[in-house]
C-alpha cells in the first residue's frame, strides 16, 4: 500500500486493492510480512495491538517485504472476523514516480464542479478531465439514479503523492474517460471533512493493515466500501497492476457480480461497526493513574533513541504528545531516577530536533518529520498543528529548565507562523507545501527546492573575510562548518533515491557554538553575530526563489492549537506580544468560525479574492476536534491574559460540545455529530497522533471547566471517558500518551491557584509571573479582582470570601473549594506550586 510522501531511500511498498474482503484483525499470512507504513497525521512508532498488527498511523516503510497479493480469487486472511463470499483481490504497486511535477502549459482544457469549491485541494483538481463531484447529495443521487459505483479519492493540498497520482492518472484524459463512464467520482479534502476521511480510512486500515493519502476507495451507491487502497500507478508493469486496469476490473465486477459485492459490502460494514466501538464495559472505573503512567513511561523509555532522541530509529516524528507526557511524569516524580530520565528524554529530543534539518534554520519553523534517525533530511512540508504544539512544548521546556535555548526555539516557531502562515484578518493558514519550482524558469517542482543549498551558493552569498580568524577564512567557511555544509552536498544517496537533492545541503547544526568559535579563534558573541548575519543573507536570497504552495484554508481546530502555542509561550516567556497575537486569532475565530445564533463552531474558512475571508456556500459544521482544541485554547488564553470573556466563551462551547457529541450510553465523545445520513459510522478516535486525540484533550478541558464553573458533572464526564478507554490505557497507554497524562490530572485533582489583587498592580503582576514561571500540570490559574459582578465571581461564589492580606496581592491554593492559608510573597507561592 503506497502512502503519501514515503521517506527518501525507502522502497515503495505494494499497494493492494482489496475487493470484497472483510477487515483483517489477525497477523498477515505466512510470507506476507506486514510493513511499517507512514500515514501523515500521527506519531511513530505505535504500539502492538493485542490480537493484530500495528495500529500505528505514523509509519514509513523502511524495507518492507510484503509480496503482492495473489491476482486471482482468494480467501480472507487468517483472523478475519467475517469472510465475504466470492472475495477477489486485485493487486497493484507503486511505480517509481517521476521526481518532479510539470508546470501546466496554457489555459485549462477542462473544468469540473470543483471550480465552485473553496478548498485549495479541491481547486487543484478543478481542471482534471475527471468529472469530479464534491462530497454531497448531488453525487449520491447520481450514483443511485444511474446505479453506478462511486470512486472516492481523499487527500490534502500539500500531499506529495496526491500530486503524483493527479499528474499520472487524474490528468490523463483516457483514464478520466474510464472513470467518468463507469463511476461517480468524488473528491474530498481530508482536512475539511475529517469525518469522511476517518470512516473510509478505518476501512482501508482494517482490510490492508495500513493506509495513507491519497486514499482511493470504491463504494456502492449507498456509500458502503468494498475495495480500497492508497496511491496506484497509472499503468500495468511486469509485476504490478495499474490504476487503469483496476478501474476496468472493478467496473466489470460490478456488472458481473453486483449482488455478491453488495452482500460483501454489508458484511464489511457490520464488521467495522463491531471493531470500532469504544464504550464503557459494565461498571468500569477510570484506570489507576500510577499504573497507567508507569506503563506508558516504560513503553516510551524502551523505544527511546539514546543518541539522537525521539522514539524510533527512522522515520522520526516530533510527537509533542510524548514530550508532554514526559514533562508531566517528571513533575509527579521529580525526586526519582525515573522522573529524571523522563525529563532528560524530553529535553534531549527537543534539542536534537532543534539542531536537526527538520528545523528550518533559515526560514524558521519545523518540517513535518525526518526521514532518517538523525533528524537531518526532512519531508519539507510544514503543518500549522506541528508549529502550535511545538511552540508550547519548547515553552514548557524553558519553564522547567530555565535554558534560554528553548525559549529561542519557541520564538523562532512563532516568528515563522506570524510571518508566513498568518492571515491579515487574524487567523492562521493550514500548511506550506514540500514541493516548489527550483527557479523561476523551472518546468518541474522538486521536493525541498525552496529550502536546500549548494555550497557554491553559500560561498557566493558569504564571501566576507572574518576578522580575528585565520587569514583567508570567510563568513561562508564559518557558516558551512557550523551547519554541516559539504561541497558535494550532505544528503546521502540512500535518503535521496530520485536524486532531487543531489549536490544540495540540508542545514543541520554539526558543531556546538563553543567548538565552532574555538575552531576559528572567535569569541562566542562574535560567532553569534556572524551566524545571524549569514542567516539574514540566506533568508533574503531564499525569498527570491519561487514560493511553495500555501494552503490558505483556515481550520478551527488547528487555529485552536496555534492559539494555545502563542498563549502558553506568552505566559511562560513573559512576552505580551504573543498573548496579544493569540487574542487576535481567538477574535478571528469568534468572527469567522462561530455562529452566535446557534452557539456552534464552523470547521473552516478560506482566503478569497483580495485577501478577504470567505466561507463555503454551505458551511461545514465543526467537529469534535474543533470544539476541543478551541476550548483548550480559550482556557490557555484566559490564563495568559486574564480576560474573562474567553473563559465565558469556553464554557459555552463546552455545553454545546456535550450536546452535539456525547455518547450517553457508551460514554466519551463521538468525533462527529449525529444526523448525517452520508456517514456510515460515528467513530471515537483511539490514538494520539500528530494531533492529540480529542477525547484525550477533553478530559483535561472538562476538569478545567469544572474548576472555573463549579459544575461537578464535568468531573464525572472526565472519569467516564477514562473508563471507556480503560482497557486500552492499561494495555497500551503508548497509544494514548495524552490521555495517560490526563489520568494523572484526574486522580491528583486540579489545584485552583487564585491571585487576589488589582490586575494593574505591580505586586499582582509579580505573583502572576511567579505562577507562569513554574511548570505544574495540575493547576488552573484565576484572578480574583474584587469585581463581585464579574463572570468568575458569579460562577464561583467562594471567591468572595478570599481577601487580600495586609492590602497586598495574595495567593491561595484551593482544591475542591477548600483553600490553603494565604501567601503574599512569590517565594512562598513558588514553594506551594512545586510541592
């Protein structure tokens, strides 16, 4: 099964199309080893699921050995819960795609319905010869009326292999004609419609053991899947079946074996329903936090790379959820060897990432993942959700360690986002593509072209002699030594099978500032100034290159993660401008992605003509993750700004989330709301990945909401979520590190840190700075400013009983609405917070 953006140097794994096969839960048949696959959007590595293969969604194939499936009639693999009649396996595999993408000549020859959409991904396909429909009733009605199968293609605008399949197959007029004659063809942007993506990705993963994008699925007219895969090459080869042949075979199967395929699709759906249910079993209670935390820590420790940090050899993903877990584990076990190791693992990983090529040393921000063990050669795509979570993680690292290095990296990320992903109206764009044209005259795009350097380019930009260094030493010599630049390029051919990066350099810190300064006989302050000047010149030169595609879609959930990044960094680093940027973005959400009449969030909006913010003709309603990440952001923004309007909106949204998504029978929240007849399954995500699972984050949200409102039913709901996921948390907590962390917060009870004082008073500000400087995973902060008519006083009457001591700003630590003795010095407060 091919995936979007396989790492360089990795053989491409076979893409098997499973027609009429039921989901597989057991191991693959002998001789068919299950490969490790990358699916963008999750962490690697993942845990082993009892009774089956990996459930990881963040894998890349290293050297997979999965032969193509047998091309004739077959049977379901061992361990399959249901075996459909007349199962047929059609096989294909990835061809070696061309490295670049051609620049389309002249005006478009074709235009389809996608031209009326707002999604950048759908608009990329608006001039295919394929008669694409967006996901919606018009397409469904056509399939039923004409009794046609549906071909569903799901991807996103910055996906490299989505681009490849479009160029090879969807721009091919002959293949387009086959698709139009035999299928109703639907395009879905997975970032717009994560609900649709999750339903059919569940099918692809269950039937193949892997998945990725582009996702290709064949459906019956009533939307039930019976065949699927990811990327398919256009034509047959000696060992492979191409997309054209697959289309013809599937169409023939529908003509010859329609009843069997319908029966098969129904059984597949029943099996998926059975295996995807997450619900509380009997009288299950929340699992014990000590056991869950200890198991998760041990699983992370076992997979930790002692040399380079991270939790696999290659590929390496940032996995902020793992780092946040380790910070919490350290905070609860500070005096133990295990606590010390947890902190070392997190800080070392963050340092190695920041030194690596996954970090853009010229343009700032972080790329999606590293294809190698050393964090060196990345997949160059940049995603908003990574920037938001990593800004928060580096801010926490600074809180804990006091090392300015981490504060600088957090600031670096926020500079990139403000400059390159910020909309003038206040929101944040979704992503920056990995591919771009190397020069203004290039006819093909190349991955990484915007970011990599030839040694001669650097020498030409940095020819200045360096004062105080050996005679003949140039600024280029110093820069190239520090960042590992080689005359013939520093990318191994094993990491670059298509030779896109031949002779080029991906910058990576290869020497400490102390060693670089010593090598050239420089003072460290002088070296720092030289490197900054070099970076400035390279950035100016890079700005003249063709820019990568920018996905200007703005999503509520990812904007929520980014607001949290700005707010937490602003509080921890004492940078008011970051808090102000977070507030600007929250205001954007309230204006453009919130309907005050219904109290509901919307999923997405778009940069339109003249840079105006536009909405779809039929706006997409928010999903669970939109509510959860926005609520988390508003709590973070309140603690950073102490503006109670954000708190009030967060609690309103929590009530709406409960109404739309809560499962009163099985507990926990569904990812999508009820009532959409086009969705075959209402799912609950069971894994923290590149983004944390919404149910994981909402446990802490509910506990914070209870602290700010006094509504204890939210504490009960938090416990019910943990109970619903209890078995998974106890067996493989590594799959849910954010929820494992939340079990500790649940069992330790959040502490309300109440500062009584004038918000403009210097003594109050000093106490607040003390709170923000301490990492404490089980606290919420609130300011009691004496305004009895204010929102917080109305929610929490006990605040009226708290007074300033001797007229000074006074801090109380409260739990279950009982408070400690008051303290008036930051030193005393710090001691309480660190207990």
